[in-house]
C-alpha cells in the first residue's frame, strides 16, 4: 500500500509541475523581461497588514542588489531625514565628463577615508558607482587645541565639476539687514540640523556627477554632499 501511495504521489507531483509550467508559458507569452539596476526606484507588490490574502503596490523603494534573474533586494527604509518634497540636480549642459586623478595621500589619510566611506555606506548616503565622472577626495584638518592632533574632515574636490556646472542665481539676505531686524527682539532662537545637506536627495543625473574616487573604489552620493 505504501509503495502504491508513493507512486501516485510522484505522478501527481509530475503532473502538477507540468501544469504549472504550461500555465506559466501561457501567462508569460506577452511578458517582457525588465532588469533594474542598484539605485533605481521600483514599486513592490506586498501583502496588506490587515489581510494576509490581500496585496497592494507599495513604494517606491530603492533597488540595493540584483540577486538573480527576477529577484532583487530592495531597501524599504530610506535614510531617515531625507525630504520627499524636492531633489537637487547638477546641470552640466553638454559638457563631457570631468575625470580627475586621486590625490597622493598618507597612510593615516587612507585609513580616515576608508573609515568615513564605511560610515556613509552604513548610513546609505553613498553607493558604489560606475559613473564616467570622477572627482578626488581631500581631508581638511579641523580646528584643534595647541599640541593636539587635529581630526580630519572628509571633502570631495568638486572644483572640476563646478567649473562646468550651470550656477543658479540665488539671493542671499544681507547680514546687516538681519541684524537690524533682530535688534529689538527679546529672544533669539537658532536651529542647526545635523548634516543638513544630507537631507536633500540627488536626482539620478546628479548622483552620477557626484562620483568620487578613493583607493578602495568609486562611489557616488545619493544625497547632497558637504
């Protein structure tokens, strides 16, 4: 009896697989294979929390990794603090990509750059890049007490990129006018946002142009760099 049951189970499994394959071929006859690259935004069909048998489109989410032909790893939680109200673009017109060589650096500088890259990757403010643009990294010493070893601040030297970028004319309020307005005030409050420039996302074109080169690889910003 057991052998008969096993044989019928095997036949049922074979017929089920054949039926599923036929159904898939029929369903996919007008389908087109679409591939997404890391950094692109996609919508995901996900179950509704209130009903296990209900699905809905959610997103957009960012593609993190292309794992197989039709399987992707997406990030459902963007870097906290990024506004969805606007993005920053870098318009370089018809300029050819600007490529600058990596600057010579000491072992201490290399170690600092590697540490900073690891932190920014963990925060998801940068990503690996294959952009044709390339700007070098520089580290600038922070102010320190006399005799103390100054900490190094991470910068990207975008002077080459800035030289071919179209500049927006933005009116800045005069400092003396602000002082006049505040002269009669009893209280003065200020608000300083931590890494505030990271709170505005870059357009896809601006991400490509923000590429910077390090001894450990090429990266690009996903948000406005400092």
